[in-house]
C-alpha cells in the first residue's frame, strides 16, 4: 500500500467519525428538546378529590319533629300553693314547768307524791304547796309555793324505826297514825310501816327545822295508812 492510499483511508475514517459525532450531538439535542417538551406537559396539581358528599344523604335534621314540645314548666299549675309554713304554728316549743314530769293527784308521778292530793299537801303546810318527784322514784319533795319550808320524804324497805333512832344518835319516840315513830336528834322523822319498832319498812322525812318537823308529821300522818302492812 502506498503512502497516498493510507492517507486517503485515514481521511475517510476521520470524515466518517466526524459525521457520526455530529449526528450524535444532534440526537442528544433533539432528545433534550423532547424531554423539555415532556416537562411542559406534567400536571400542575394532585389527584382530583370528590367535590361533595353523595347526593342521596340527608342535608339536615328531620323536618318532621313535633312542633308542640313544651318550652318550660306548665303554665296552668295551681296558683294557691303555700309559700311558707302556716302562720298559725307555734313560734317555739312549749316551755317546761317545774312540774313537767309530774302527773299524780298533786302533779307528781313518784309513789309518795301520787299518794296525796293537793288539798292534803296544802293542809300540812297551812298554805298553797307543791309536790315534785320523778317517775320511777319513791321519794317526793313537798314545798311551800315560795320554795321554803320544804320536806323530802322517802321509803326504805329494810330500815326500822329503832335502827334509825340508834344510827342518828337517839331521838324521841312518838306515834304517827298509830304506828311507832321517832324524831331523831338530826330532826328526821321516821315512822314504821308495820306495827313494831323493829319491823322492816319505814317512811323517813328529812327536815332541818322545827317548823319542817311539824309539817313532816302531818304529811306522814296522811301517808302511812297507804303504806302500812
């Protein structure tokens, strides 16, 4: 092969390569243009959402609710309801009197109090007097309307006249409604419910003055017939 032939072959090869290079660039350029055009056609927003609820759903609350429901309390309530407690009720509890827990003939419930009438009690004092004693007790306090003089009388089932006279330092022996009795040195008056001074069971009156001793004897005279045995 001659030098001239080689030169021609190389030149032809270079020409072919140049043409291929130009063709490839053109293809790339065209491809870029095609890509750009494709970019212009991309969507500008996301997927389309439904524009509203299904057309068959109810659009509001039922229109058929009763129109006559009451809007408040009945207007026809009786107008005469009382606005407060009756005006005639007592303004306070009843006040207890000094004999509120007494209920016998002389306003008492104790056994001894209930044994005498108000007239017998007042006769013993020579003036209006009262008797007071609680229910269930045997003792009773007799007193003038002013509170003094007063005498307390009680019953003792195991005492005797003689033992009481001895325990209180002696005393004067007397009779009360036919029963043995004594006025002790302590001014107490004791009378036997039985017929002897050693019989158990007595009524005993507690006094602190001669006046009260005389009243006690009168009270015991009225009482002992109801307690004798």
